[in-house]
């Protein structure tokens, strides 16, 4: 399967939702893709990312910071807190937030907010979005913003399905989107469907967001996902 898998010809464009309405759709609001994922093991961040986030942070920083976008219950951050120094900063942001009222360690902040409008008050050494972009409308806008949130030598890692990015007419936009991301400094691992950026960088992608379709059906994960529509920016 190619990096930009999808139909070869244009299709009719479905009704597109702005982010506010999209986040109230059942596909987005009730997503369980990342809610219970832990730090290590079979269903884990280490498995999905191909590296242990805590090992990576400790190898690079004495007092690290980690921002996890679309963090679900925040289980990975809670587990990371037990292995990191008390001066570490761990932040999770999720549209629904933790559904299980378990107290978080002092170094862990779990924010219930839309990643489409949330902005941090600090920079981070590691930013992750594990299978979260599948449910974000303007995922290119979020990637551009998150690139500026990286600290010195910071790393951004996020899953991206190029097949879920479309032109205004419904035809696949994966190839030009990946080309633009690479030109901006991202690398893409097609086997893991992972974008990586080392920053901080000012990222400007030449696309204008039009809206999203929450009824696009399953993506490569086999789970229902959201298709994002863009047109080239002038």
C-alpha cells in the first residue's frame, strides 16, 4: 500500500463539519482508540512509537517535559511519572478527559480541552499524538502549531494517515501533503505511519482547511476515523 492510499479518482464531497460540530460527533466524542493505552507492553506507547518515551527523555534531559495530545485517560503519563524525577513536567490534553477519577501525581496535569484551540504556556522536550490525529479535523493546523511548542532539541511524534486527507473535490491529497510536510522538516515512516519533527520550527503548510467528514469510515487501523479536507492556500 502506498503512503497516500485512497481512491484514484475524485468523488463527491460529503457535508463537511467545522471543528466545533465535528467534536460533538459520535466518532470523535466517543473515540476509544487511545483511552487505555499504557506506557509499555502490548497496548502501549512504546509499541506504537517504536521507542520508550521515558528512556528517550532521560537520555536527553535531566528534568524533562512531555506533552501528550489526545491523551485519553492519561495512563501513559501516570506510569511515566513513576520513572521520572519529581521536577519533570507531564501534560496530557484530551477532548473528553479522564473518565476514571484517579488522582494524578503532582507532576502530571491532565487538561480537558479541544486540541484544536488549546495552547500551552510552555515548551516541551517531547510532544506525542498517538493515533489522535485520526479524530482531529484540521490536523495540519495542529501539526504546524505543535511544531512551535517544542523546546530546544525537542521532538514531535504523531501518527498520520495520508489516506484520510482529501482535496476539496474528495480526491486524495496525501501525496502533496506529505511532500509539504517533508519540505517543512518532518520525516515520515510509512511502515509505522509516524511523522517526526525535531524543533522548534516555524512550520507553514500551503493548505487551507475546509472541514471534516466524520463518516469517512475505517482507516488503516480498522477503526472509524475522520477525513480532513483542504484546498491549496493562495
